[in-house]
């Protein structure tokens, strides 16, 4: 997936603005802030449509794109489109991944023990 670097969004913004395309979402980095839209939320996770019916969606792509965002350096604060600001984005993404993996583990155990 391509990453783009564009000129500053406004004359009052210093540095550069990074448009970071992710499957189904876009995150916008301005200096040390990351506007995460619905991609990373502070309390809940966005609904994931199956990739088989919604191109560029699905849990696998969502987790891959979360990993890309987690590896960003220099982010002081993430600002989601809903809910509270996220001060520790890597930790929040870790919590999302852990919850997702635990849910899949429960599904697999349930399927095997039937």
C-alpha cells in the first residue's frame, strides 16, 4: 500500500502532513498528532465487514493496518473521530489486537469442542 507525503494542510501548520491510507480508512498525521478517524478508537473498535463482500475490508486487513499505525514514530496524541483522545496509541492498538485474538481463540475452541 502506498504512503503519500503532501504539503502542509494549512499555512499555520508547520512541517508536513502525511496522508496514511489504510483499508477502509485514512489516518492523517500532522506534526506529532495523528487523526485516526474511525480506524483507532479509544474504547471500541469499528465494525469489520467480511472481505468476501466488502473489498479492502475484513479483520486481516484491519489488523495489518493497525500494525502499520502502531509502528509510526513520534506520535504524541491520536485523535479519533469519536470518543476520547488516545495518549498511548501503541498500547491501545495492542489492547485491540489482544481482544481480537482472544475472541478468535474462543471461537476456535467452541468450534473444536462441538
